[in-house]
């Protein structure tokens, strides 16, 4: 029999061993590995494992990489809205807008001027010298309308500077543009820069008057005691006490009171003769720019003098352009001439010493006076010459004009020409025409150098291109007419960026991305930004939550984003109105690449390092187009608990999807303009475009998702005192293939968009960011935002400049109540006399487009485009590493679970042995002391019976 003491000893040893095994495995494999992994994920208590504190930081190498074969690009998809019925819309009908696209681009970006500096976001007594990662970004674009081979030989030096290597890396990119789409497709919509020009001068009437008169002379219209300026005084900045003209109703009233003899004033309507020099020039330039015809021969002229006898009349308000031009920029003959000429008075008044008109023009047309002008011109002279380098050839074959397009970018190697690749050359017609004009002047002056009314041509860029291809003129007169500003082309910026990606001369049929990025660095202004990438090292610091946040963007730590006036719509004078409150938004939020990590959150044995549920707080992401951050939040658990995932080489890990909060662009804080004039809009126009007055521009989700239902119709005209109408209708294709031509009466392949339709596509159209929760790594994102414009309103009750466009015969359809109030404020004699003449029904145009298209209602929000920007931030290597962490954590947990299982069995065995030992000892004592004696008699009887 086994000695009970041995059994007891073995049992105790097993129990002790179980304790030691559990303690060791739990401490090392669970507590140790868990703690180590948690610290790893949060970057050694710096807020993230992706900090750039170390000299050999993988994140720093990733963010500053110029290896475009490995560095993830940004894929762009632009969807445009084309106005199907522009002339009818401008005449007062509903706008029919048809979505077309998407047009696919790929953007390759590199950081340059990289530096690491102390951060302003840390509270450390001795801030980390590498806390702030500062850089500028250069971009190059590939148009994915065919299979593309691209090259680059940029390399990053140890000091973070850039150089070119001897060998080139080749990238292969497949076509992503649908077969029925092309970069030469046309889009018809508002011209944003024309809206900027209107805002500068308040409205069309004041803009046209500014071409003839000074601002003071215009302000004197209708002012008692101000005599009419002579022809010589008109436009002379030194003469400020006379009036530009007399309004039509006042002119007719004065004529009536003077027994039919007109007063000694010009009728302001005389400036608005469609077939006069000024108006016909505007129409011609607008037509060169792709403007829409708003009037045909036989229709009434704007000045009321009769019918239009010549050809169509064009407006620059709504224009037709190719997708290529809209994305990358194009020339404008209208703005080149008009924006220059209309600001001559402002330029002259800014001078501290006198200059000749020619010298002043040179300064204006080369951008040297932009700081003194309300509408910035830039270097028009050089830009015009650059356009000539790619468009002059089209003029020689165009039969009198320069219709046609410049060579495509992949056909060009000169960076200045590449930038202009594929542009419509028709605006250059006005430049080419200067050759003939200047030749005629030269012929006259060669015979008579002092010929009256003639002045030799002077190119603003001081070249002699007037004699060959034409130029932007700063001087010249022909038969008494000044040619200053003739031939000048204004550079309209593209929606995307300038694109310098052109032909690689060393590799056949390839695009040279390296040279394109270098050209950007050399030619474009540095857009300095900085991110907080190295917080202080400690546990639980508040600054860790700011890891990855922008400290500055586009060179500033804050931006003015909106001018609060109490009005629900953007108005022309908001920026310059002394009663406006400038709303400044600090640069906050990150780029979407990094967020605050949650650390290890899953249970032991789980094959993931996070549960896929981020912290229940708003995650701000900075949106450059809004110059503000937008809060993103967790989308919530999906149906059937399906988890969002991101994948590496062969393993996927759980991630969380963040989407914009429901009240984005809602009127929760009116001082920043959000939700005005409708929920779902963010006014951004105060700080957009070339004018200090801005323009009516709005940011929103695609298809106005999350916005007011009224956005989809916009029929209410009560604010302009007119019956409902002149709203919008938006149509989308129902197929990804070619939907065919749009027909509003038979649009089976198109769908009319309303709020219900938009909401049904919410998940596929809203922006989102997928993040790995444990580390805060932004794995991938799709940012989707739309841009819309409206025409400036022109309310005569609040904007006195709008009163110049008044009709006293109810010719217009808006502001009749305001007109009645204005009429009532007149003296009794004036009211009686005007009533006798039938001039007592004051009405006004419905917008700031108050001369050429008076029936269109201002303030209606027309979608222009929306864009999806897709970027994969997390590399497969990074996901593989996180998957390896998860596998290791799972292994540690499984080891612990196995150990616990074995321990349980061992415990059972150990306790069983102890209990057995205890029971054995008790049974042995009892048997030895209590067993009764065997009954012998009974035993004998039984035996005898058996024998018998």
C-alpha cells in the first residue's frame, strides 16, 4: 500500500506547480505581452507608435518618401453639372442640370522644404525639437483617359532635401475613365471668376459704367448739383465732382419738364447700346471665352433704342468649357480686358507719384499693382505670351480666329507649355487680332509720326510680339481709340491645380513625373503646412490626443472663413462692410492619416488587437476647401455585426469607419455661416477667388446630402418679391455606361434627384475615413465634397448701387414692393410728373446680372461639381505588422488558455490525490478498531448444508 504521506506530498507539489505555472504564464504572456503591446501601439507613451521622434523613424521616411512606385497616390474622381438649358434659365426658367462623370485623375504628391521644429501644441518644459513636421507639397497629375507609363528620378537626401538620381523608376497606370467620357467633354455652368468680377463692381450695370467713368463719377449719378462730365472728363481720376450720366427715368422727366429738350446729361442707357463699341466688345470677348448667347437678332436692345440688328449677344456669366480646362485652368479674353480696364481708376488713385498711362498699364498687367487692386490680375502679360506659344499655330489655320486646342500635355516637354496643354485657344483670337491693329498703326505712323489719334503699340511684357504673334497691349491707339488691355488674357485657375506632367524626352511614350514635381517646386508658391508628430513622452498627457493634428495650413495657424453680417446670403459688401464680423477659424484636426490611439482593447486569445470601436468622441479632420475641420464619428455597428476591415498582404484586421456628423453644414453656429441660406451648405466664398469681395460659393456633401429639401427645387422667390420659379432640377445617370444624350422629355436613363433619392445614396456618397483603432492609423479615406455657386443678389432696399438698374415701366419682375417704397419717398411733384409720363412703376432686375439677364433670380444655389479624393494611407507592410502583433497577442492568449486548461486538469488531479489520501487514512483507522468478529456457527452450518 502507498504511503499516504507520499500521496499528500505529490498533491501539494502539483498544486504549487499549478500556481507557479499560472503566475508565470499570466505575468509573462498575458500581463507582460499585453503591457508591451499596449506601450508599442501608443508609441512608448508618446501618443502613437507612428511618431517621428526617432532619427530612423519609419513614419518620417514614409511621409517624406519620393518613391512614387511605393508611395500611395490620391485617386480623384470629378463629377460635373452641366446646364442643359442655359438661355432658358437666364430668361427665368428652371435650371436643368445634368451630372456627368466621373473624370478620373491620379495625383502624385511629394513633400519639399521639409523641416522638424519644436511644436506649439506641447506643454513640455523643454519641447521636443522634432515635435512639428513642417513641409510644402508639390503635386503632379496623371489623366487616366488611357493606359499610362510614367517615370520619376526624384530622390530624398539624408538632410531631407530633394535631388535627381541617374536612374528612373517607371510606373504603369491603367485607364480609369469610362469609354464614353473624354477630357474634351464640354460643361456649361457659371463662371466663378466672372462672379468674382461682379462682386468687385457690385453688378453688371456698375461694371459697365466703370469702363467709362470713375467710381466718384458713378457715385455722383442722381446727386443734386453734380453736372455732367464732359467726354474728356469721363474716366479721368482727377475729376471727381461731375456725374457719369443721368438715370433713364430722371433723363426723361427732365426732358419732359424742359418742353422736350434733353438735359445737358448723358442718358445712362447710352452706355448700354448692344451695338455700341463697349457692349459689342464685351459680347465678342464673352463669345471667345465660351459665353452663352442670351439674345438673337431681332430681340430688343438693352438700351431700349430698338431691336438688335446684328448677330447674337453673349454673356460671360455662364460659359462652356472642356473638362480639361475646368480642371487645370484656361485663358479668359473677357477678364483680361475688362478686369484691367475697369480698375484703371482704382490703380491711378493708389499712386503716390504720377505715371504715364502706358507705364501704369504695364505695372497693372504684370501683377505689380495687385496689392492695390480689388480684383487681382496676376502677370497677365507673361501669361498671354505663354498662351501664344501653344495657340499661335491654331490662328494660322483657323480662318480668321484661333479656334482649336493647344497640343496635349503628353505631346509637350517645355514646362511652361505643358501647363497649358489641351486648352481651348479661342480666347487667343483677341491677342492675335492685335497684330493687324498694330500693323495698321505702324503704317500710319511711318508716314506721319505725329498723326492725331494714333499711338504706337507697346506690349505689357516689353517684347515686340505685337508684330508677330500678338501680345497684351499696355499702349497703343488707332483712330482715337485706346488699345490698352487689348489682347490680354487672364489666367483662370483650375479646380485642381496647375499640371506640369508632360513628355519624358528620355523614355518613349512616358510622362515625366519627376520633372513635373520639380517644375511645381520651382514655379508655384510654397504652401507651407505643419503637423504635430512628436508629442512629449509621458503617461496620459492631453497633448497625445492631438497627435497628427495640423498646427498650420497654407502658411497660417488660422484662417478667416466667413464674414458674419446677420444676412442669410453672401452679399457683395460683406468683406468690406465695417459692421461685418470676421470669423476666424483656427487650424485644427488632422489630415486623416493619424488619430488618437485607443490601445489594446480585446480580450486574451482574440485574434485582433482592437474591437473596432473607437473612442466615443468627435474626430476632427481638416478640410482645406472649407479652411476648417469637420468632425467625424464612428458609423456604429453594422447589421449582423459585420466588421469593417483593412487588409495587408494576406491578412485582414478590424477597423472602424468614421463619417461626418449629421449636423455638418447645419446652422448650429451662425457666426461661421454654416447652414446659410439652407441647412447642408457651408458658405466659403468670402475668401475664394481673385476678388477681395469673394463670390457666392458654397461647400456641401455631394447631392446636398443632409441638406434641406428645398435645395432640390429652390422655387421660393419671396426674398426678391417675385412669384415662385427659376429654381433647379438635378438629373443623374442611372447607369455607369453611356446613358446617351439627355432629353428632359424622355430621360429613361436619367433620374431626377430629390431629397429621398439623395438620402438613399447616402452611404455611397458621404465622406469616410477607415481607421485602425488600437494605433489610430488612418488606413484609407474617401473625402467627398461638392461646390456650388449662385449669382449675387442685388436688393435696391439694402444696396443703393442696385438702384441704377431700375425700370420705371415695370419692365422687370422683381422688387416691385421695394420699388413702390422708393417711389413713395420721392417728392410729390416728382411722383405726379412721373405718373403723368407713365414712369411710376418702379421695378428692378432679379440679380446682380442686372443688364444682360435681368430675369434670372439671384441667390439660387447651382451645383457645379463634386469630387471624391481617395487615398490609402496604410501600406500593406504596416497592416502586416499589426496583423503580426495580433497573431502574437493571440498566441500569448492561447498559451495562457492552454496553460490554464492544463492547470485545471492538474488541480483536479492534485485535489483528488489529497482527498484520496485523506479518505484512505480515515478508512484504515476505522477498520483496524471497529471490525466485528466473524460468526463461526453460521459459517459451519452453511458449509455442512452445501456438502449435503
